[in-house]
C-alpha cells in the first residue's frame, strides 16, 4: 500500500461523540424547556401574589422551576460534567415528584396546602404527581433517565 492512499481515519483516532441533542433528545429538551418556563411563571406569580398562603408549597414550586432550568441546560450542554449534572437534576426531579406528590395526597398540610386539588390556587408543579400538568412531571424524568442511560458519553454508537 502506498503512503498516498492512507485512510482518512486511523484506528487510534477516537470515534465522534454521541450527541444527546438529536432525534427524540430534541423533543425531550423541548418539553423540559416548556416545563421550565411554566414552572418558573407559576412560582414567580405564586410568590409575588400570595406567598403568605402556602410558603412551603410555593418555595417548592420555585425549586422545581430551578431544577427544570438546570436539567434543560444540562441536557443540551456537551461533556461528561453536564451529563452528570443532568443525571443529578433529573433524579432529584423524580424524587421530588414522588415525595411531593405523595405528601400532597396524604399530608397536604405538611406542604401548607389547603386541599389536594392539583389545579387549585396553592398547588405546585409536583402536586398529585404533576396531575395539573397532565402527569408530565412524573413521566418526563423517567424518560429523561432512560434517554441519558442510552446516550452515555463515550458509549459506542
């Protein structure tokens, strides 16, 4: 073989990294972005308008908004560090939905909620497992974690 006919890629070159922002990943990021906007808007309004009515619940709404914002950024940003941040925030989100959803059903007073109405004045994004948001807050982290598992940095294409 002549030195003029060498391959453009040798075996020692690393394969191109898999991108999380392709196909279904784009849809996932889009939904996270929408939920980040919705949770942020809801929490800002609740905190400005009536924080005194349910401070714990409204602080949790703000926390959920922050989690959605960070998760959205982490899903878009490349690299192992952002991949880990995505795992942490989405795992926290799932735990939050499960804990807050359960408390809102069985001990709403612990959250400062007056009732368990997921569409009520003092409900949070994660109340009743996200029922007020069509259970998207419950399903989204499960899909997000499955997506991340399938798109690990350095995983074979």
